[in-house]
């Protein structure tokens, strides 16, 4: 199955955890460019998407923190 960057971002947005942004802000994390998705959930999305270089580069170019973590997986 081929995934485009938009569908991958929608999958990531489906894993957003309520309340994480506030907790991360307490520890000094700047969540401006972040969806605040836990890494185990990013790994789940990575397994579904699989490995393909071209879409990974498109996903990484979104500038979203989780997308940049997901791209090399």
C-alpha cells in the first residue's frame, strides 16, 4: 500500500494525546511544531506505513516534530 504525506499526517493526528502538550510545556519543551504524539504511537504508524524513501522525505519536510521522528523509521 502506498501512503502519501497527507494520509500519514492524518494517522499521526489520530494518535494525539490530550493533556500531553501542557505537561511537555512544564518541562520546557516547545510544542509549537509538534502534535505531541508519544514515540510508541509513532512506531505503530511507522509499521503501517513501511519504508519508502521518497514519501519519507516529503513527510520529513512538513517540519512537524513527530513527522521528522517518523521519517527515518
